[in-house]
C-alpha cells in the first residue's frame, strides 16, 4: 500500500517552524471549492516532500479567486477554511511550513502595484493561459485588469518571499519565466550596478556606449560608477537593459529571480476518463464519504473496447487501473494487470478491489479532517499564525523595495548611499 500522509500537524504549536539555511519554495491554491484526489497527486503529494527539505510558504490565494469569481464572493471565506482543512488533513505541517492567507499579507498588493509600473502590457497579453481561459470561461466577464494582471500578482506572490523555487508543471513554466523577466526589468530600473561582480572592461564598454569621458576602464572608480549610472538613468528602461546586457554587467538584486521546479504529477483521470475537474462532475473529493466513493467507483469508465466479461482488457487505457497503480500495493496491481489482459477478472470485481484500496488510503485523511472540522478555531489559529510569519518576511522585502525605488532613508539622512537598501537583498535575512 502507498503510505498515507503523516500526522505531525496534530502537535502544532505556534512559532515552532524550523529555522535554517534551506532554499525557499512558494506555492498556493485558489479557494474556489473543495479539493479532490487529483489535487493531492498533482500538488499536495509534492508539497509534503518539500516541507521536509525546504523552507516552504504555502498560501490560500483568495485574491486570485477574485480574478474569475469576483461577482460572487460569498463562499471565499468558507472555501479558504475548507482548503486549509484539506491541506492539514493530508499532512501539511504548520510547524514545518508557513501556511497562510494571501489577503492577510497586504504587502502582496503593494508589490503588485509597484511591479505594474515597469511591466509592459504586451507581456501580460502574451501569457499563454490568458486567451485560453477567456475562450474556456465564456460564461464569465473576464474583460478586467484583475484577470489580465493575475500573472503579475503571481509574480509579486513569489518574489516578495525571495522564493528560490516555484513547483510547477510544464504548462506553468511560462508564468515563472515571466516573473524572471519582470524581476530583471525591475532590478535594472531600481537596483544599482553590481560593480563587484562586473567584468574588468565593463566600465570602459559602458562609457564608450554612453559617450562619456573614459576613466581608463578602472572598474573600481566610484566616481566613474556614479557618472555611468547617472547617464544610464537618463535612458529608457529598455535601452538601459540592452546596454547592461551588451556590457555583461550584473545588477544588485533588489528582487530575486526564482527558478521553476518541475514536479512529477501522476496522471489521475476523473471517473469518466477525462481530466479530473469540478466542472466535469467527475471528481472524487478528499472530503467525500466512503459510501459515495464506492458508488462513484462502481460507475467509473473502463476500457471502452471491453464490451463483454470474456473480452480481454487493456489496463494501460483503463482509468480504473490508473487508480490501482496509485492506491493498490504492487503485487495487487500486477495481478490486476495480468488478469485483466486474460479476462480472468471482470470490471466489476476490478472496481471493487480498487475501491477497497482507495478507501484504505483516504480513511486516515478523513479521520484527521473530522478532527479539524470539530475544532474550526484551530484551523483559523494556524492560518493566522502563518499569516503573521508571512507578513514579517514580506515586510523585509518591501523595506528594501521601497528604499530602492524612493531612497527614503537616504533622503532622511539615514543611509550612506543607494546600495544600503540592497546590500542584504535576496539573503532572506
């Protein structure tokens, strides 16, 4: 049998999250309804592994829910609680990961606003999922900036925590790459040149391209640095980016560029063989009672070419066998594979065996869910504590972002120069 999630969240104590030098991971889910077993294998299973190896920030993306559900927000709060219960029930541990609500950290919205000042409109319009979702969700009015700008809000969600990695499937890699482009553009706009990491002739190259008097290529010349940077700030942002790229000059990172972390997601079809989705009515929910699960399994689609009991089957195309590979032990799955191909077992018995395995797997999750449902304040306490921790991390980022843009401390005489606010950038401290 596959292992069930751990029970470490039962011993939650506020503020006990592990500290250290771990790389940071950021991910979230929109609270648009209950979670199904496809969410577990598509994301939560990976999150459980990550919380053991990384400094994880997992958030309920209630603002993102508004991008498509702004007309009716009556269930956002309830769904936020239900999503959190599902997370805790499968084993996400608030002592190991920061679990919080997006809107409880208003700094996300401020950074989103500041990023919007330097992000070309065309970059948002070219996001692959933008036109796809408009086409798919024709019943909703998505002609809003909120929907167009949701990838930019995602970028703010990521970089405000100095995330090193964002776990995504291949179809979501363009979103992370957009974030990286926005970060580079933001750093070029507001971060000083990192002369310590510049190549020896970088200064001379920039001086020549800018048409200013050369300092003899002395890359350590602070006066020359200031003259070059002043000349670059008179240029358009795109021109500045081009010059820096040609001269191979790095910028001080006010914001950190994240990396996409490609995750393996086993294919788990819905009960009708299509992709499991709420809109298709083919999902098995993490919160579903066992009688309902068994009823859905009995009606599951099987190999369409196996019409009679005596017909040999093809497990590789049968949705029920896809479940056996995840929920049954290896010996049972091998036996089902063999007997299906030789018609030694019929679909009714095959489904019954799979239902038994699925129920055994999901029962511990549902037992923990019952406990959290009986103590809802405990769930809110976990979310509130995580939101406090998230705000502290976000505010550290926003302090250096504001200084990089406006130089408030320097103007008040509290900073020696423009690099003070950025010298600790991307350290996470």
